C-alpha cells in the first residue's frame, strides 16, 4: 500500500482568518437581502463556514448536531448539551462563536436560533419563521480560498492514488461488494469519508447509470466511482478497468465520453455560462453518434461542499475563477469523471494520478489527457 502525501498543514491563525472571511460573505449577503440573520444547520454549510468543521453525530442526515447563527454583529453556535462543548472546542476553535447550550428536552434547537437571528431570518433548512435559502447560501461557497484550493488538490490526488492502488490488486471473480469493501476500508484508513461508492461490473455498467455494488462477481469490466469527502470538500472521480481488450462498443462509448469531458475542460473560462456549456454538450453528443445520451444522467457542474450542483446549467450562473468542478459524462456502458479546478492560472485536472493510463483527446482549444480504460 503506497502511502499518501501528508495533507496540507493549516495553522490556527490561517483557519481563523479564512473563517472570518466566509462570515463576511454571509454578512454582505444579509445586508443585500435585507435580512437580520441566517441559521445554518446543514453539515455542508457548517463545514464551509468553519473551514472544514464536522457537525455530524448521525451520518445519514444532512442536518448536523451544531447550528450556526450569523447576524450583522454576532455569531452563535447552538447545540444540545451532549455535543455543544465538543463542537466549539474541536470543530470551530478560535472562531469567536458564542456557545448556546440546550438540553435534549428543550425542543428543536432552531427555535432558539430563530430568536437569536432577529425578525427577518433566512435558513438553509425549511423551518417556520425563516426564509429557506439553501441554494443562495450554497452559491456563497465560491470562490474557493487558497486554502480550499490546496485541500482540493490534495484530495483529488489522494483519491487517484487510492483508486490506482486498489485497482492494481483486483482480479476477476471478486464480487462487487468485496471490491467496494476494499475501497471503503482504504479511504477510511486515510481519513477520507465516502458519500457515494459505485462499484459495477460487466453488463450492469451498460444497464444502470448507478450500479451500486452487489454480490455479482467481476468478469472483465469494472466501473469504480467514489464521491470522497474531507474537510467537507468533495472529489468525485470515476475509473474504468477491463481485463483483456474491451469490446468495440465499450471502446467507442468511452471514447465519446472522454471527448465530451476533454472539450468541457478546454471550454472552461471565467464568465462562460453553464447553460452555454450544456448546449454545446448536446451538440457534441450528437456529433459523436450518441445524440440522446445527455438525457440519462446529470451532466455535472460545480462541486465543493456540495457533492455536485448538477442543475446549475438551468440558471444564468457563470463559471468563476477559483471554482471546483465535477462533470460526470456518461454514455451507455461508459463513464468519465474528474475533479477539475479553475484558478487564476487556468484550468487543471486535480484528480489524475501517476499510474493510471491516460488517453490524449484533441479539442479545438488544445489537447487534454483523460484517464483511459485500464486494460489489464
């Protein structure tokens, strides 16, 4: 098992400064919207506002055990007594929150949060007395700070390295569930959570867009897709493996998906509308001989603290500098997906490793390397 590079070090002063800058984004938004305060209860928004803090106790819920209230001049962290001190001291240390402790029998913490937030209040969850504004709040996650860019780069490389390590040891006859357990255990050992783990093989890759692992044994063709999370940030990556040369139908489907992915990479510049990228995608699918394939899966968009905002193309939003992306391009029987970063230095693929074979795709705006099907 090849060791991963150490994650980026973060001193407390840098974390505190980054967290303060994010709170100022929220306060600017409050002022623009004519609001007195905002309540953040979702785990993804808690992670964003606290620079990677984790508010979960239960893993199977979007709402965490800690609730943040931001007003023009105050900031509170509210939680039940069993979690309050831990969350403040270990997940939001040095960030200046006033701790508000409730007992489990006091009812929903958000009722107290509403009192603290003022008269005109927004929240990232549905709650009486507050305007639901999670989509607007999620847009405040961008642009990524230099710290977040460093973390995304590390996470992308880590995911690529783990996939290479595990895939190099797989063999036909292993079940999808066994392969999934191997992958999951490696991510856990590295301190990385998985929000999605797709492991599908052979005909199930053709039949299903999301082939979650079953007891089916691997014969020749394997699709691996973890949606990995650390510090609240995501790296969603797909890799394909084939024992022996893949059939022509698989090769052509993968080539088409890789071509669409590379053309998106070449297109990404600040100011381009997600709608316009999507319209070009539909043209490219048709040009490559798969005119209807865009209909059968989300096409991708920004990522970060959300696994992916796959519906951004239905808005007037534009691509921005210092933004992370996850385009998951599928053609029946094939999938291509990378973590991309657009910084002031240009676009980069953050999830390519050292071992996985690459294929070069030529586009009108230059050539891009995209992971190939690994033939073993």
